[in-house]
C-alpha cells in the first residue's frame, strides 16, 4: 500500500529524514515506533501529502500523494493535534467530510454514533475535551471508509474502555474492508496487541522493519545457570545485545534463530535454561541500545 525509498527532508540545518525507506503491505496494521525526534510525525506528513520530500520516492497505492487530490481521497489522517473549524459542531463537520470524500458512508456514521454516545452532534467540537475531540475524529475518519488510515498518537487522552472500543472498530475495518492502518505511538504495549508489522525509526531512518512475529522470533531473552560462574562465550556465533548476571543466573538478550540458539546452548549442559519472549518495548530498548539510546543508570 505504501512504498517509501530513500526519503530525505531537511528543515534548515536539521535533517528530519535521512534516506528513510519502508514498506506497508495492504490490509496491514503497521506500527511506527521510535524515540522523540526520530522523524515519525514528519514521515506521516509525507505519507499524507502535507510535506513534499527533498529527494527519494513515496507512493501510496502506486501514486504520489503531494498535490494529488485523487490519492488523498483514499486516505484519512488523525494527527496528534486535531484541527476543527472554530464554530463547527459534529453535524457541520460531517457535511464538510461528505463534500471531500465520495466514499463517506452516512449509514455507517449513524451506526458508529452508538459507539460514541458521549459525543454531542450539536456541541461546538473545539469546546469539547481532548478525549471527546479524538472520538469525533475517529467517527469522521472511519465513516469516510478510507483505504488508508494514518494515525499519530491515536488514543492519547482516551480512557481504557474507549481505547479498546476504537481499536476493535479499526481492526474490524481492517478485517472486513482490507483497510490499511499506519500508526505512530509511544504506547508500545498497546501496539503489540494490534500491529502485525513494525518499523523502528532512529535519527530520520527506519533502522529495522519486520512483521511483529518475525521481530519477536529473532530476538530471545535467555535465563541460564551453569555449574561454574562463567557462561559459555557465544559471541562468535550469535549477537549478544545485553548480558546481566544475578548470582549464578545469567540473563542474555540474543539475536538469532531461537531453535538454533537453544540447540547450541544445550550442548553446554546448563543446569537451568529458559527462553522467554520479549515484549515490543523490550525489543525497542535493546535495538536502540547500540544507537546511543540505552537506558542508563542514574544516581541522584
């Protein structure tokens, strides 16, 4: 659905995107994660046609998006800071969206109103709370029935029940309509539940991009204990991203095939060996550990 190759964008002396390349399959939920200032929001604004790259290529469904109304009609965007007309209520914004999106589904809009009972159609949206404004944005965006929905910190400010409600609606649209979702968020625990593809950004580049299952299968947390105090040196065969020791128990974060890793370590006859799955948050921290972004101990 989205193909980006060597995208560069500079704002004055600041290189926001530095040859960023990524690929979002059609019908996927793609999570874009990274530290503050990594370029996530800038990349999303290129996907939605707000910014034009200095160099590189970006295609959405095979088309360039910048200044292309036909391509933009296939997508909706919910930014972190949502814009509404100053005096508009939800009813008036609905009419505005109907005029822009030929695919706007009024029946779906009325049906979804039952999922957002706290949103008042006649109340000025800019006087609503941030959570209510977010709900209104989802109601409008999903009713457009887009092929691509782009989200920047989508459920920030929403209560847990409404967060789950929105994700259920989105995943149903992905399943029923083959809608593609590109989402940037710092809530990695939540992304882990909904995403099937993940891209990790750092300093304007997508440094890692895989399906979530491949990503979790390629990095393993090992907890081992041996008769002696030393753990076998496996650095010549596998990449050890982190190694800590508590008493006789060694905890290693290792890149590589899990089965091959387990078979190899079994030859050393450990007293205890557990292979544990890593969360997306742990993978994020350890992947960026070698990029001057490791979590440091601070003594106050």
